[in-house]
């Protein structure tokens, strides 16, 4: 506990010099990797983001991790994410492996209890999402879908039953 408040000027200087450089490297790598890395995240994207944050913290605070090693780790994580997402748009099995399907949680006036249990959602959370999207009642709602990003999509009642945007939604009513 002797170095609880202050370790050394050398350590502090490393943090002051390394952190902005590592941060700049991460911004450049994220920018170069495309919009997908910064878009709304599914579980896979979230894991990559947490890993990148961990690498940045390690480079900034761990005296034994050189800047180049941290930047290389960031490059590898972003490269792996790019590779897997590139493969996922070309190979259905890869897409199935790394992303979930949207799930129907409310359909034509009724909650889909089995889907809600699977997704660990309560009616109160669905009501909250509806209020946030401007609904005071669910009477005008045809269906509510939990998207792969965790967002709740609310679809108003439509004149036609054939809606092509529902083709990949898990519909167990």
C-alpha cells in the first residue's frame, strides 16, 4: 500500500504520453474499419468493443505493455471483427453463429409470453419502450419485436398482412 496515491514520475509520464497515442490509434483503426464497428451493436460487436476498451486501459495503465503491442492487439481485434462480419454476409452459417434473430414479443394484442421469458423481458419494459416511442396504448400496435441489437421495434397495425420486413423474425405465437 506504500504506492497507493503515487508511484513514480516515470509511471505518470508513461500514462500521460501513452494514453493519447493509444487513443488516437484506436480512433484511426475504428475509423478505417468502417461504420459497422461503430454502429448499433449486437452481442458480438459488444464483446469486441469491451475488448478494445480493455486493451486501451492496459496500454494506458500497465507499465509492462508497450504502445506498439497494444496497437497491434487493437488491430487484431478490429481485423477479426472485420473478417467475421465479412464472412457473415457471405456465409449463412457464420451469420447464424455470431448474430441472433429478432424475436416477436407482442402480436395482435397479446404478449408472447414464451418469447418474453426467453429474452428475459417484462411487460413493464415493453410498456416503457412503447411510451418512449410515443404510444399511450398498445391498441394500435400490431406487433413488437426485440431486435438483435436489443432495440424494441413497434409496428403499427397495417392494412395488409403481408409485411416483407418480418421475414427473419422468430415468430412463435
